[in-house]
């Protein structure tokens, strides 16, 4: 992955985490590591533990799907579910939560790093 794509992804994750926090969500972890990989954002929305997969892209990017959220395919969804299972198993002392949910967020940014479009699908997979 190029540094430009890494910066775009990191900026998209930062913007999404800020929006979720502003909406009253508790950000439990960002770039949550497990021995199998990394989850973008783990948050609590009320009594629901939410694993948020974020995909960011620059407006007018020449490659990839038209909307970044479309790149969260079944393989990525399966990987995020497995990572979430490992993350919870490694943290058995978490406060109780009522439900678990998997959200997908696609963010399109302009060259200045401002959000052009944001798609947030709650319970996406």
C-alpha cells in the first residue's frame, strides 16, 4: 500500500471516529490490534458494541469502485468478523454490552482532506 493511500485511510478513520464521538458514541479503540490483524474502530453505541470498518478514497481516484464502501466485500466482512471474535476473546474483562454490530463506512475525500461523501451503513454485515 502506498503512503498516500495509508494517509487517506488514516484520515478517513480519524474523521469517522470524530463524527461517531460527536454523535455520542464511545470510542473504545482505534486500530485495535489482535494477533491476527487490525480493526479500524471499536465503539459503543448505547449498549451495542460496534466494529466499524472504514474505507477511504480520494475524489476522482482512477482505480477501484466508484464508492469506497463498495470495496468492503464478503472476504473483508469475514475477516472483520474473525478479528472481532479474536479481539473480544483477548479482552474478556470488557464491560457488558447488549448486542454486537458490524458497520461499514465509506469516505470520499477531496485533495484538502475534506469529506466529499460519507456512506455509513449500520448493521452492514
